[in-house]
């Protein structure tokens, strides 16, 4: 790797995060306590409804599905073009992920394809807000209503994005966010579940602490439960004060982050119009906070070759995502033509807060200089 390589994605931390973590370390209460409560309260305010903090976005998805009391063999519709975590959360809950195709325009779940996969065992749908765009959400809820399905939104990419004039997470059934190191805000590792369903909220807040009822309230008061009974399977999926302390600072800096991400995407969209072998997607509207910047390459381009070329010029790229129905664990007896046709041509370009305008220009110039007729 050349020096000063432009990273595909990264956290953006300041001395405020440093100080917040040091403060937790000095107080010597590292587990789930006051900082988690404060972060949770701030997130609840952000979404205008209750949020529950957990140890990762994957944990948020897993606990949300578990709260729906799915039985083995129950089915959850999910686009194949998503991070492995969406699929693993479904299988961890005991249910079966049913891989669905995506639309070429939005890279989100194709509801006609999903409708063809409905059975009596279909209990839920997990839309994925690919790159931060939740444009399909209205149809997802109409669809879920029609087939009486629960909706667990994988909103890992969509922190801060709007759908129409509504903030993603502020409405709908259950919405799950990730705060891992590269997401729109980070807390190191973490996630949250947002919902208005009191049963789901109680269930996930207990099951993140091994299923001990109301232990969260004890932890927030600096105590823990000593006398308790347990009625259901839980997990050690709570968030620590260290992570929450980072999250609180990141949330306060979010307006900066979102503005910058939108600016970078606008620059890419403008400048890439002169690169003939690249097509940009038009779902990067002003009302979304983009998590990744994805383009489609024309079929003459050898993607691996291009990626090597860019890396030799100090530019990392990514692939979002190897379709899950092509993994051994989730292989199925049907094909998903659009996913299989699109994925080999998708390429993700760098997108993070610390990119400068000259970085973007360097990336676009490098793409322009690539000669694919060899
Ligand atoms: C990041 C991500 C997750 C999982 O979140 P973690 O916090 O990394 O566990 C789930 N789904 C998608 C689409 C993601 O990008």
C-alpha cells in the first residue's frame, strides 16, 4: 500500500472523544451505567421515540427478531445484497432468511420478487436502507400491511437519513442502527433499536442483559440485580460506558458529519459524469446521509484490475456486498437475476469525514486515467 493511502472508510475522532473516554476510565465504571443512559436518552430525543442501546448493529437486529418470538422455520424476507450481518441476525434468531432480489435503481428489496416468496411461514421483512437511502420504505410498509408481516429495518447505513420528510427510525415498526467504527456516527462498537412497541422495547432491554428483567434500571442507578428469575434466553449485548461516551460526542458532531458526507457525494456525482465507463446511482438525494458511495462499472471493465490500479495510486475501494444467497450457509435453489447481474459491476469509492476536495479530485482523476481497453 502506498503512503497516505486514501481509506475507503474510517472513524473521525477528535480530542473530545479522547477526553470523554478518559473521563470514563478515570471514574472506573466501565460497564453499562450513566453514560449509556445519557446516550440512550439523547438518541430517544433524536428519534422522538424510545431507543435501546446494545453492543452492535448485529445485536440490535438479533434482539429485535428475537422479540418477535419467531419459531424455527419461520421466514424473514431480506434482500440478498446486504451485509452478512443481516442474514446472520436472522439465522441467529432461529428463523430462516429468505433471500430476495433488488431493484436496479435503488439496490433495495424488490417487493414483487419478495411477494413471490411469501409462504405461510413468512413472519417478517427486513428492508435494508442501502447506502442510506430509504426510498422504498413507503412500499415496504404497504407490503407488510398486506401480508401481516412485522418489519425490522436494517437502518445501519441510514443514521440521519430522511424518508419524505420523516427521519428514518422516527416511525415504523422496529428500526436498527449500527455505530461500528465506520458508520455515520460511531461509538467504537455499538448499535440501537428504535421502536414504539412497548413489548419489543421491554423485551430487548431485558434480553441485552441475559434476560434478567429490569436489570437495565439497576445498572443505570449503578447497581445490579442480585435476586432474580429468568424466563427467556438472553445475551450479553449491552453497551459499555466507554462506547456510550464516544457515541455521545459523535452525536453532538453529527451535523458536521452529515453535511460533509452529502458534500462529498455531490462532488462525486458532478465529477464522475465525465468518466464514460462509470454510471452513478440517482438515489443520493439531499435528504439522505450517505454511508457508502457506490457506482456501477460498464461491463468492459475488469473490476479487480481497476481496484488494483486504484490501490497502486493510493486509493482503497470496496465491494458492497457479496450476495448472501451465494454463500454456502444461505445457498438457495433459485437464482436472483438482478442481484447476480448487478453485483459484479458495483464498486464502492472512499467516503468518510476526513476526505478533502483534493482527495475526491485525485480519485476522479485516477478513475479517468484508467484505460480499460487492454
Ligand atoms: C454495519 C452493518 C450491520 C451490522 O452492524 P454492526 O454494528 O457492525 O454489527 C448490519 N447491516 C448492515 C447493512 C451494515 O452495514
